[in-house]
C-alpha cells in the first residue's frame, strides 16, 4: 500500500470539540428558561411527550434541550420522565428567592461579539468600549441599563452572599460599609445574619433604589442605610468597622483598584478591616478554568481582570493595609482581608 499523502494527526481534537459544543450549553439553559421548562417541572415530573405538549414545542427539541440539561445536572431523567434537580429547584424556578432569571436575561439580551472585541483590542480601545465600563463612565448613566445590570448581579450574587456571610468575622454590633453593593445581596445577607449589625450600602442613585426594594422585600429595609454616591468621586461614610467589596476590583485596572483601597483605608476606623471578595486565578495563571473564564468575561465587559491572591495582596499593601490574609469562601471565591493599623 502506498503512503498516504498526509499523515494522521498526532493528537485528538476532542478538546476543541468540547469547546465548540460548550457554546450550546448556555443556549439550552436560556431556551429552557424562556420556554418555562423549569416552572413546568416544578409542578410535576413530565415525560418527553408531556413536556413537549406543555411547552408547545416538538418532542425532538425536548430531547435535545432536556438531554443537555440532564448532562449538566440541571434536570434528571428517571422512570421515563424529566425531574428537577435540587440545583434547578433552588436557582432556575421563577419566583424563588435565588432565581437566576436576571442573569439568564443578560445572556439572552447581551450576546457576546468576539469580532467586536477583537477590533477594539486592535485599536487599543477594549477597556474604553467595554459594555459595563461604559455604564459607569457615562455622564448620566442610563437608568434602564443600570437596573437590568443590577437585577442580573442580584441573581448572580444573592445565594453566594447567603453562603459566605456566616464565614466572615463581621462585628455583631459594628458598622459594615458595602461599597458598590449593587442590589444589596451582601448587606441583606449580613443584616439577616447579624440583627444588630449596622449596614450601609454605597452605590449610584438608581442602584440604591433597587437595593432598597430588595431589602424591604426580605424584611431588612429598615436596617440598611442607602448612601447614593459615585465611589470614585464622592465621600464615603467614615469610621466604619468593615469595608466590603465583592466583584468590584475585577472591574477596574490596578490604578483604580489602588484608589478604591486607599478610600477604604481612609473610611475605616483604626483596627478596621477591608474585605475584598473575588474569584481567584492561580499563581501560574493557568487555572482554575472558572476564574479564567470569568477573566474573559471581564475582557468583554470591563477594564479589569481576575487576579491572583498575590496581586490582590500587593494592591492592599500599597494602600497601607497590614496583616493581610486570604481565606477561600465558596465557588472559587476568596476573601482577601487587610487591617488598618
């Protein structure tokens, strides 16, 4: 037999196939939410034909969407029927406290455009044109866009807040300043956990209005003070015991992060503590994958990035903090804590 004109590849392209097919995971999830699949299964388990009839779609679509969701452990298939998993029941049923609907709407309504980002990178404009950064830099931030973003972040952060607040050493009778606190997820979780803790949430006026509504819905509206301000330009409350910032440093470059840390240092009483809550990239910056993918999300959306623990430690040190320690919390996140001497 004559030799082939081209040699077989030396490796499998399975990793590339996995990347290609992963693009359909989010689409299956968003379509299921749009169609009301999770709400239907919350009422009762359904067979393929029953679910197709309930959603008014063809059975092959149920098999495709439901199959992907089953492989992702968001539904289970048992006794010939689709059932919700605990994860789906907690996070994917509309009306539940931890429903991810705001984030799913963001996936649906703000599709990623890699060509646009590549063009911006080649023009050295990616940071300036990032879609979330534009919200904060606008002379008058668009209220509708801010509200949509805030609801999405609440879906993303409230369950995480409820998991991690019990593990933070918050002073029961102290004063917590939640900077760029968004919907109030962490302030609400802190107020629910510590009935005598004083909480102040600092954010832009339209965002504070949304936070106030969430706080009242969850019964702590009278215990969370709303301080409407631009965190870079306007005064912060002073003499607080803790300054808390979750998913804030990853929005900004090192210069702005250092400025925020310095403002936190000035706001704290002596002995007070700054707590930065971020998903950490490993020291070699080759993992973990969720943190690196989150850094890609920042490339599309902000001027920042996910950082290593060492990089965040250096930023806090430069702002005058001491006794810095890092503690893992949940979902790849860590609390980076520094003390004001």
